[in-house]
């Protein structure tokens, strides 16, 4: 099996909360309108698009935090599209997620050590303290951080905890949802370099959701461009940046302000 | 970053210790009332009626806060009345909290039909006027300690359920709940391990407020003579009796009133203080 | 004389650490100055100090803020408010919370003109319509009657821009005005702000963490670290030859899609140590 994910005609609708009716069911809004793509094992795939493009919804469908309304998601050959929470549980270790906002994705009342250890315990790992120590080590955090609370850390450090929690489970696949958008450039560079190293060292497959094409260019081998719930371009990174095919991709590229006053930006 | 935190923490400390001291003294006094109280709270002596407190001329030694019209020692009656007040506060408060918070947590986190059921139930429940409801309940069950406690629980559980439901819903939308699912945690486990610790500070604040409310409700019901048997001293009963002789013996009214006020205040300050002190996030 | 002239401004938490350390900077009429730095560097604090909207936990400990030739910090509070209201305005960061959800758009633009500047309602409304057209809002009359939730984020940011320019202020503070927006919308908004600024000859203090944005809208630039201005330079100079090592490191950390190998170098520890030492030396000098 060369592809870890195979996605066929994926559709997903959510209740449209802005148009709640006084009587009757809330109307559904189709967010993903039939996506077909696959993620090869070992690839780093960038998923890019504006707000409302459906990129975060797609991410949450991949790790089955959301249930698709149509089509199929196959993970390593297993159809996980409509699996129940109980059926998913043994699989969950294998696809992990790092969240955008590390403040809200780390339980403020648990210590860092507990946050990393908890999923290990759920999946029946042995030698948990050693694994927590190794995970902290892997993301470049000192061991003493295990006894700290999330609010005592900086944004970049919190995001490292999120990464440590995900890699500790030794997953096959990690979804990273806008994980650097809240960070300063220096922390952003650190976290991205860390991620790059971990992907190489641990042989991870990574899907990296971002609105920032500059970051995607640096990190990803493939790019999927989403626009209004459809894939408008899905190509190898170098080719896409050299000659974007879709009008929307060109528009995205043209809109990026490069740190260079000489860039024509009209 | 250093900000105003150290300041709030110090103030929180003061209010926490003051309220704890008052409630602790009250608890000890109530627990050991037969030994602590200088006199028998029921002993009448018509020759010693309406004695003023110790600093007013005409006071009798041993009767520190004076006596009522029947010659019963006010201080001893306050101490014994504290037993009823604190028992009601503790049992009614905890029971209300357990019932309300559990239903609220289930409704707010599980949503779906559980939420529908609990929410509709709350709506219907809150449409009943609470005072009438409690008087009706006591009329049916007969006055007594357990009737009061039951009345408080039955009326006030919605206060917990509503607040905790909203809080659990807000917490449920946070990404750490999603990340618990990604980690493979079940619904019930997520609720207990992830949501509960985050709604606990709110529960504690509500619980202490509820204890204060319970003390007041007990006093009100005693005041209108719906509490326990009229022989046993209660703060509400003392206030009711003191009202009739306010011009001749103000102390019969004022001292139980002050005690009641301080106790309710201490409960509410205890909640705020605990929250500030033990909340690792300090929002 | 510069339209805005900040001299040795220090701001600190009441009985706490310094947030701004003797910041000096000037903005000429019709000039755009960028304020950059990482979060917590104090860049927003400068804008807040100028507009007199510092949070209550914070106080100015020294310095002068000359706005239009008068020192704001020496004025009585009511007088200061009037002065700031008459010559300065703010374009806020978050278009979703900056408009009151329970009022229509029209009054949110015109009320300030009527209540503070004493315009007639008709004149204020005419002005609002004119400006909404200038920020390229289709059907301004309809938008004036809309509620904020009926409009998109980009649309709301346009309204806030129109509102900022409504009273023809001589200085506008823009506090990360495009951070919450999509990159394609950001481009439209930035061009709009730059165009309006040039047409109206407004001085602009532009707070941002994005060096890409700076290179597009600013002419001058102040780089902050921990409340200290480490570099005050022109944009052209900054991007070709940054003088301070911290500035150079910030630039090297910023990714560029045109060059996959450039950028994303974390600020080296040595640079951080050096700039921290500068801050410490400054504090020592101040306290003996």
C-alpha cells in the first residue's frame, strides 16, 4: 500500500448556524463538495486555502473528528468513513492531530507530563515515563517541563507540547492544523524546523494545513489548494510554485507580501 | 510576565482566611454547642428576662449577649441555632450541587436528547414560583429539618444545572476535548477527566453561594414558623421573636441578624477565595 | 516639525516592570511608520499611548507625546480626549469585535462626527456615504442600514477604515489591521489603506508583526524588542542592510515562497542574549 490515505468523492455538510430556523431543522451547508486525492506514505502534503475554503473541515474529517456525509476515506486500506467512535478507538493511535491553538488544545488543568502521558495510557503503552521523557526530548523541551501547566509556557513551547503529545503515540500520520499561525516568526521557524526534522527521523506522513504559502513552500512536498470546498490544484510543490495552473492559486501567490520592497505588488 | 496577579492573590488570601476563620469558629461552636454555650439555650428564667448585653448597665454576668423576653441566653441560642443552620447549609448545599451539577454536566457535554430532556425540565421547573413551591412542599411533608433540606434541593438544583450546562458547553467546544477524542478517549472519560476539572471552580463557587442561600432559606422558613419544632433555637426563629421586642430589647434581634449576615457573607467570600487561590489558570 | 513626535516615552505596569523603555520616534505628515517586533515587544502599547487608551493597569512614567505640536501628557484629561478625537483615529485589529453588533453601521460611523465634532447629522451622513464609496463598498446606502453580522470580515474592515478617515484625522494608528483577514483580502485592504493615506495626506502609525506587510506600506520603521527601540530606519535601508543584528535575525526568520531555502531561521540565541543584555544595560543605567 503506497498511499496511507485514499479519499474518494468526499462530501461533508454541517448545520448552517447563521440560518437557524425558528421551526424545523437547521439547513445544512455543504463545506466539502466532492474531494478526490490520496496521501502517499512518507509525504508531507500542504493543504492551503482561504477562510471558508474547507481546509480545517477536511483536516477534521481525515482524523474523523467529523463524519463525512458522502464519499469514502480509506486509512491504510481500512474504510473509516462511517466507523463509530468505539470502532475508531484502536485506530486512533495511528492518526494524530496537532491543533492550531495550543492554549485551547491543552487542558489548562493538567500538567504537561499528564497531557503527554494520558493518550499513552489509553492505548496501553508500557514504560510510559520513559516515553514521555523521550517525547519531550524529541521536541527539545527540558524534562522539568513535565511538571508545568500549559499557561506557564510560551506559545512556541506550548506548540511543542502539542507535537510531543502527537508523536509519543508513534503514529503513522499526523495532521497539523495551522499550527504556526499564532506564533512569532522566530518561534514559527523553530517549530517548523522541528517538524521537518521529526518527519525525517520518525518516518512520519504529515498533512500540513496552512493559509501561508511561504511556509508550505519550505516544508511540503505536495500542495493541495482548496477553494470553496473544491480542490483547484493538487501538485508537486516545485511545479506548483513555478507555474501555478489554477487562477485561484495565482491569486493567492500574488497576494502574498514578500519581505522585499522591490516586489511589484499591484 | 508579571501583572496584577500577585496583588489579586494577596487579597484573595485575606478574604479566604477571614471567611474560613469565621466559618471554622462557627462550625466548632455548633459541633460542641453543649460544652461551648455558657447556658442552656432552652432554660427560661422570667426573673432574668430582657437582660442587656455585657457592656450595657444592668447586665448580668454570664449572659454576654443578654437574654430574651423569656430569660433565655441569646449567645447560647445563637450557638445552638448554628447547628441547624450549618447542617442545612452542608446537606442541602451538597445535595443541590450534586444533583444540579451532574445534570448540567451531562446535558452540556453530551448534548442531543439528554440536553433536550434536561433543558426542557429546567424550563418547566423554573416556571414554578419557588417560595410558594417550598411552602407547599412543607405543608405536604410537615415542617422539619428534612423538609427544609428537600425544599432547597428541589428548588435550587436548576441554578447549578443551568450554569454548569453552559460552562460544560463552552468547555466542550475547546480543542483539548477534540484532542482527547483524537487520543482515543471515550465520551464518559472525556467528561470526567477533561471537562470536570475545568468546571470545578465554577461548581465550588456555586456550592458556597448555595450554602449561604440555604442558611437564608432556613432562616426565612423559621421566621414564618415552617422550620423545625419551635422549641429548638434557630436564627430565623430568634429574629422573628426579637422583632416583637425590638424597642425594649434590640439585642434579641440584632445579634442573630449579624450572625446570619456574617455567615452568608463568609460563604460567598469562601467560594471566590477558593477559586482565586486554587485555579491554576486564574482567569 | 513632525506631526507626531514621541520623546523618551516610558510606560510600565503600575508598580511593575517596564513595557516601553524611553521610546522616541517621529511620524511626519503623510508618512507611514511601521512598528514591528514580536508579541510582547510593546508595539501596540505605543499606539495605545498616543491615542490615550492605555489599559488601567498601565501608566506612563516619563516622556512626551507631541501630537500636532502639543504635549498630550501635559494636558488635562478632558482636553486631551478632545484633542485626540479631533486629530487622530484608530483602525483596530479585529473587524469582528470592533463594531457593535446591536447597532446599524450608519450611526457607528456618524455618531462620532455628530457627538464629538459637532457636525449636523445630515453632513455626517453625507460624509459617511462618500467615504464608504471611497473604500469601494458597493451600495453604501444599503450598507449604512445593515447590521455588522450581515457583512463579511473584509467588508467590516473597509467600514472601519472609512470610519477612521471620516473626520479627516491627521494621524491614524493602525493596529495589526489585516491580521485577522485572508491573504487575498489583506492585499485589497492594505492597498486601500495605503491609497487613502496617500490621498488624504494622513500620517500613519502601522503596528504589525509581518515584515512582508511593512515592505508594502511603510516608509519608516521602528524595530522593538522588550519595549526598547533597537533600530529606527527607513524601509529601503532595513530590507537591504539592517543595522541591528536583531533586525537582521527577524528578517532571516521570515519565510519567502520565492526562495524555499531562505527564511525560517530562528533568531539565534546569541542575538537574543545580546539584545537582552542591551535591555538590561538600559535598565541598569536608569536605576543607577
